[in-house]
């Protein structure tokens, strides 16, 4: 039995896997409705040069985005996890993060219309 085709097939399979793995971790992924190119380190970097109200607003906007991502992950987990403990944790995350998003959105609305926003001094 000639094993060369099998050997070449296995080598091709492993090289293809390495190439896909490299591409998945190296290249930017397209932004879709359910994904974002903004990593936690990128979010943190955008906050480093901000202070005061500017920091507060940017922080809340980034945290809302972060929480929305956590909710998406938790919904997948609640639907697909095999362990009941993971499903329960996922539902707790969804509930807590949705409540926090609501609170932060209230702050955003209040701060957009605050007198400090219109102060030009």
C-alpha cells in the first residue's frame, strides 16, 4: 500500500490548520452586528489620556459596549452550555449586565444635558 498520498494529505491538513490559526489570530476580523474590533486593551488605551467629565463619558460608553458583548456571550452560553451551573451563571450575568447598562444609559442621558456640558469657561 502506497502511504505517500496519506502522508501528504496529513501534512497538508496540519499546515492548513496552522495557516488558519495564524490568520485568525493575526488579521483584523470584520465588524459585524455581533462583533467588535475593540479589545479590552484598546478600550483601556482610549481612556488613558482622558480626565474628568471626558473620562466619565468615554468610560461609560466603553463599559456599555463591553457589557453588551458579555450579554451576547452569556446568551450563547445559556442556550448551549451542558452544565446547569454555567447556564445559571449565564442568566445571572445577563440580568446584572442589562441592569447596569440601563443605569449607565441613564447617566449618559443626564450628563449630555448637564450644565457642565454647556459651560464654555
